[in-house]
C-alpha cells in the first residue's frame, strides 16, 4: 500500500476556469500477492459456503451437545409438510418459533413443481440433493482455502503489510467513535486519509483473518472424517460434535454478514475504483470536494 504511481496532474484547462479542477493521484494500493490471494479466497469461500449448505440439506437440523439422539429438539430446523390436498409447505423453526418459508426454505419450486429441499438450489453446490458431491467440493476447496490462507498470513507478516496497514494504531483506536459516526453518515475519507484503511475496516479484516476463518477451519477439521483422528479432541472443547456443527454453520453465516457489509462499503466508496485497486493495484485517491 501507499506507493504513488503518478503525481497529481492538474487539467490543462485549469488556469482558464474560475474554479480549480480537482486533481487525482493514482497510487499502487495493493501488492500482487494480496490481490491474487484475495480473489482465490473469494472463489474458495463462495464454493465452500454453497457446498456447505448442500451438506446441511442432507440433514437440515442443528443441535447443541455431543449427539443429536438425546431427544432434545434441534435449535434450528428447516423442513416440509404436505396437507391433505397434497400442497407442500416449507417451514423454518428457530429456537422453538416456527415460520412459514415456502419458496425459500424447506420447499422450493422448479417449473411450477414444488419439492422439499432445505436451502434452495440456487444457493447450493450442486444445486440438487447430492451429499457426496457436495462433500467432494467442500473438501477440495478446503485445501485451496487453507493453503491460500496460510500463504496470505505468512505474506502479511513477512512484508509488514500486517504491521503497517492492517494493525490499528493508537490514534486509530482513539478515533473509533468519530469513525462510527462517519460511517453512519456515509462520510468517506479523502486525500491522505483515503490511502489508509479506517479503524473499523482494520478491526473487521483482523477479526475475519485471525478469528472467524481460523475458527471455521478448526471446527471443519474437527468434524471431518479422517482429519478428526488427527484433531478429534477439539470438538469436545466446544461442547461436542453437534455443537461444533452448529458453530461451524453460524460462523459461515457471520462470514456472509461480513461479506455483505464489505461489498456494501466497496460499492458506496466507489465500486470501480476499489475493485480496480484489487485487480490492477491502482487506486485513484478521492480528493476533498472544492469549496467556492
Ligand atoms: C468472499 C469473502 C471476502 C473476504 C473474506 C474478503 C476479505 C478482504 C480482506 C481481508 C481485505 C484486506 C486485504 C488486505 O489488505 O490484505 C479485502 C479488501 C478488499 N476487498 Fe474483499 N473480501 C471478500 C470478498 C470481496 C468481494 C466479493 C469484493 C468485490 C466487490 C471485494 C473487494 C475488496 C476490495 C476492493 C478490497 C480493497 C479495499 C480497500 O482497498 O479499501 N472483496 N477483502
Ligand atoms: C478447512 C476448512 C473446512 C473444513 C475442513 C470443513 C469441513 C466441513 C465438514 C466436515 C462439514 C460437514 C459437517 C456435518 O454435517 O457432519 C462441513 C459443513 C459445512 N461447512 Fe465446512 N469446512 C471448512 C470450511 C468452511 C467454510 C470456510 C465455510 C463457509 C464459508 C463452511 C461452511 C459450511 C457449512 C454451511 C456447512 C453445513 C453445516 C452442516 O450441515 O454441518 N465450511 N464443513
């Protein structure tokens, strides 16, 4: 981050105009390894999430504890019922409260025909019920995701990207209140301040990189047949296999929550400028709006 590509170049017509034309500075925001690993991660996480939902569909209920055979009801259940006329209704029960979710959860429709399925086909890989294939996708991308993540962590430490750009400074922490207010008012930094991540962004990235992703991996490994012989004991730290399965699922959705906010911020702070900086590295620094 933070290497100028070209100096600020005023427009050739600036002198002739009554108001100065805002100048823009292009600089290199993201190093090539960060860009590559970011997009590999996006593809792997997306496919892991979608194949995970297909795995969930083969038994669409989640429990706490070591076993699902204790007689204690599931805290989350997605299912389908058929009435006497043969009409299908989808339902979702969360902590004992039931909601009708036909068309989205429990029952989907395909060319007018209703069929029972937890999450709908457009959200899962593969799109129809196929547990073994979903597990093949999940475990294939687990390795890509894991190796990519390890390379990223080693890179950010070795290149000092972690210390320089991602770790909040004392000033950052003191400015947290102001940053929250700025976010709520959609006021985005310009000039020098726009070259750095803001404090909320830093905390969000660090939480995802060092808390959510390691946890989801740890729990996935704990549940995975074969790998659980290596790391099996871990499931007991979290209350048993069913609890781990529930937590793995919840963290997957927390990651979706992060991505929604992340992409929303990318859009409102300049979609193309931001995405270009993650593809080519080049970022156009937004300038202060000029006052008369
Ligand atoms: C799939 C899950 C995603 C995760 C976990 C994720 C995570 C991250 C992280 C950790 C960074 C900081 C990288 C660094 O500086 O080392 C970042 C930056 C960025 N991400 Fe994502 N991202 C995801 C999806 C996306 C998507 C779908 C887009 C496209 C709209 C996107 C666009 C960007 C951009 C433009 C930046 C640079 C932001 C800036 O320079 O201010 N990300 N992302
Ligand atoms: C190295 C990483 C991972 C491994 C080894 C792994 C492993 C597993 C395993 C073994 C299951 C089946 C659990 C069961 O029902 O018995 C599972 C389910 C699932 N995984 Fe992962 N996973 C990993 C990462 C992820 C990530 C990053 C996401 C989300 C982006 C994710 C989302 C899901 C979801 C939504 C389920 C379905 C929940 C369920 O029914 O158990 N997983 N995973």
